[in-house]
C-alpha cells in the first residue's frame, strides 16, 4: 500500500513538472451502425427488449451503411420484416475486419443508450462476421445468451469459454470460400465442453448459407428461447468442505488457500478473501452472472487439485 502511494506521488509530481509542455487531446474511433427498434419500443418506456447484434461479411465493409443492408437481418428489416429484437448492425472499416474489443465497447454503448434486456443478448454474423461472432463470444462469454455464426471459423483455443452458451452454427457443404472444416473445428472444440452445440450443414449450399439461415424464423425463435447463463446455488453436504480445504499451488508458484468459514467455503490469496458458492459437488462460483468456475478435481475419489476457469485456465495442485 505504501509503495503504491509513493508511486502515485511520483507520477503526480512528475506530471506537474511537464504540464506546461503537454495539452489534453482526444482520439475517438467512430463505428457506424444500423439500429432497428421493434414495434412498440417507444410506447412502453419501462419494457426492456432482446438485442441482436449482426456482423456482416467482408463485402459490406466500408463507409456506406447501405451496404450493410445487403444480407441478413438488416436486409429483411429493410424489406419490412418485423422483428422482436433491437437489432444493431455495425459496419467494419475497409481491410480492418472485426475487432472484438471495439465491438464490446459498442455493445456497452448500446446497453447504456437503449432499453436492452441484459439476459437476452444474441450475436450472429456471416463469413467474416461468422469469424467475428466466434471471437467476440469467446472474449466476452459473460455478455451473450446465444450465438449463431454462419460460414465462419476461428481459433479453437478458447472454445471452452462457450461451455454455458447456446450455440447454433451454419455452413454450406459446397462452400469453396470458407471451407466447412473451419466451422467443424469450432463446433467440435466447443462440443467438448458444451454438448448442446448445434450444427446445420446445408448439403447443396455454397458460400451463401446465410439466406437459408436468416430466412428461417426458427433461428429467431430459438434465440428468443435462450437466456444468459446464471449459476444457481445448491446445498451440498458440509462434510465435503473438509475435502476441499487446504493450500493449492499454481503454475506461477502462487498459492490459494481454501478454508471453511461460517459453514461455507472461501478462497484466500494475497490477503484477500472471496466467498465461494456451490453450484454442485466439486463445482463452485463467485458471481452468479459471470462464468468463472472453481472446479475441484479428484483422483481415485480424493481431491488433488482445483481448476480455475475464468479469463483463462489455471491448475492449482493441492500441497497441504
């Protein structure tokens, strides 16, 4: 604490000595997007609505929002189709593709400016947008109830982060632009942790697998049936607590102590104490709305380690 205060003092003094040579500036990155508001949105100002984010393909990148209406939900909305969602369809800059953190900031902006039902946020995209949907969902799984990538793909490394999310992926079997194997890799990786992942392969479709997908109302009904994952606390036998307690050593020689306090479990590290809530035998969580697991791992019935699954995976071996 003292070192932190000293560092702050040094920084503030240093800043004061050169303040005359510096002026405050601001860089703002613009993201243009189409906004669709469902019928009745303005009538009931207390009601919150599901949100659907649509990511276009590379051909619709640019500075002309009319291009975004070429496919998918923006095209259907332009033709008069009525949706039960707020629909946000951003436009990517030429040659830049989709940047997950920029999309995340856009999502926060929409949540602040529109009446969004935080439990019903959905994400879809085609081709380049399919890649973008996979990436954004894996970077921020806490945000989405369901995703529907179309003829996309991605890095399978973090597919485990989709373990609690509803996923329905689409691809054309004859796609020679983005080969179906790109979707299959993502689906297979996600299914290892989430067996409910769905995959539709259109046997006669080439790269355009999006018309069949977005023209089918079953997609939207499926989305609306999904709500964001939330842990549910369940009672477990107090006898189990003694099996979990102990000191655990992490990969960077950091330690976590699991202790029993007031007939519940807590984790202690770096002079901080965090209460753990049981979602089942050997599975605990911290906040019900954030997908972070503490999983106790048994070998021959004895707890030998724990696995922390949050922004990354970390194994801790029980040493005491």
